[in-house]
C-alpha cells in the first residue's frame, strides 16, 4: 500500500481520531515525502530523529533510507497502529516520550538528522531544543513558523526564535505544502523547511547566555534595548545600541552584544 492508503487504513482499522490538542494531522500524500527527500538528501549511515511518527508512514519511508530511526511519540493511543505499520522495519526505535522534554543527545546512538512532520503546537520548542544536538533538519511546520525561523530584521515575523535559528543554522530550502495533504485538514497552510547547522555555531554556556540576552531583548518589542535588558536584570548595552530595538539588529550583531555583556 502507498503511504496515504496506510494512513487511511490504520485510522479505520484502529478507530483512530486525531487529537487536535496534540496538533495531530496525518500525512495522506506520498509526494510530500519525495519532496522532503530532495530538500534534504539522506545518507545510508544517518541516524534520524522523527518527532510525532503518528501512524508510521514517514517512519517507514525513513527506515528504508537510513541506518536507524528514533521515533518519538507521546500519544500511547497510537501504539497498536504504529506497531503494525513498522512491523517489518527492524531499524526503528520507538521512544514513548514528550519530545519537548527530550534531549536528542541522550538517545543511543545520538541522531544527527531531524526529519519530522512536527505537531504545530510543539514545533518551535522542539527545534530550539534540538539545535545543539542535530546537524541537519527537514521539518514540516506551519507556514507562519517557517516564516519566523528565517525572518529578516525589521519584519513582523522577526523575533528571538529567528535570531537563534539563524545563528545556529543556514537554510537549505523551502517548499509550500497544501493543507489538503493532511487528514484532518488543518486550518492553516504548511511548509517544508530544510536547514543545517553552521560549522562555527557555538553552544554550551555561551549559547545559553546568548539565548537569555536575545529573549530579553525581544520580550518587550517596542522598548529600546536599554529598557528591555534592564527589565530582565541584565547589564546595559553599549551607548550606540541603547536607543535601538532588538528587532533592528541582525542575529550576528545580537550575538556580538551578548558577548560584550558577558
């Protein structure tokens, strides 16, 4: 059966109704998988993290192409259907956990690639948490989130998430995805977004500090950096930046500011 047939058959067989509170929208169009494969080509030796495998269609597609798939799912209702779909895939490791609280680096072996149809309500925290551990990403997200990840300074979508994603990664490609490729159809359009970690990206304590400064700068968008940082209990910025707002600065300039304040 095709992936779309598997999705519909599993939903009927196991009486599954997607949980909208968990942001569940199952893929019913195999063409999307091939588009993802072109945006981010996979290697046979890759260890992949998939968040929200659902009924296992993307999981099986990945398992045919890589060494191992860590499939992280929080909804135990899906266990019988997911187990049936991946029955013949010996290289799938199912982890029943909340992906928002999971550190990918703790998986064994640790994944280097994230490929997922991310539930809309957890897409941003999952990606931010994965940045220090994952080298390559291909994620299906709400179009608004895709806009935000690589938004430019001065635009409405530009914010702390934009800065952190762009400091850590460079974009490889993006493709629009119609809401009609999901069951049930969401109320928004989606996008496939591929990006990879920059070789010069620095994590650890420096990353945590940078993240703190960036989030503080954008916590009060209409306030100047001097006022926003003061409200967060952080040191004052240099005089030439004090009267500017965070949204006026590039990711690189904000990273420089964080280093100066440290």
